[in-house]
C-alpha cells in the first residue's frame, strides 16, 4: 500500500542536483518521479526510484543526507476532475496533505499522484474505500 520515497537535502547552489543525479547514474538507478523544493539555504529533492536501497547507499556514499519516507502512489485516470475525487475523500475524512506531486505516464494506466498525508493509514483507507487504486512499489518502479 505504501511506497518508498527518498529525500535528499542539498545546498541551494548551482550543480547540487546534478551531484544527486550523477550518483544515481553511476549506480544505474532510474528516477521514476521527482520533486524539488527549496528554501534560501537548502533544497529537498524527493525521488521515487526503481531501486530504493541501492539509491540510498549510492547517495550516502557521496556524503549526502538521505531520508526514506513512506508515501502513497495514487493512480487516477488522466481526465479532468479525477484528482478531485481523491481530494474529496481526504477532505471528508479530515486528512491533511503535507505535500504531493504527480506525473502522467503509462504507470497505473493514467496519472500517478504521490501523496504524503499526516495520517497515512487513514488516507489509504479513505482512498481505497472510494474505489481509488493505490499502486505498489513494484508498479511504480517498473
């Protein structure tokens, strides 16, 4: 039900993200989804990759600060309003979203939305009760 996301804390400077991708390239890790958030001093690179443990090892070998987090991967149709149905379910269940990012690809047959909610178990239950599909790590890592 949950998938693994890795977050890398990087300095807010030119080339910092390229150092992350270089480490992943050298370890033959494929990035499946990516989100970058920044502040004035540092950035957070959030990734879903095909080989999570190998990616963590490769990044830590380069002295990068890496955290593994459980997130939900929600598959929705690539149509107007599809994500709204999920948001309604979470709102009605009083579940707050901490962050999310999305991509459109053949994975899951439409759009995939990565969600991190304050109450992950409750979010998963509400979404599946509404008939929405949560993807497995294997489905997202293909």
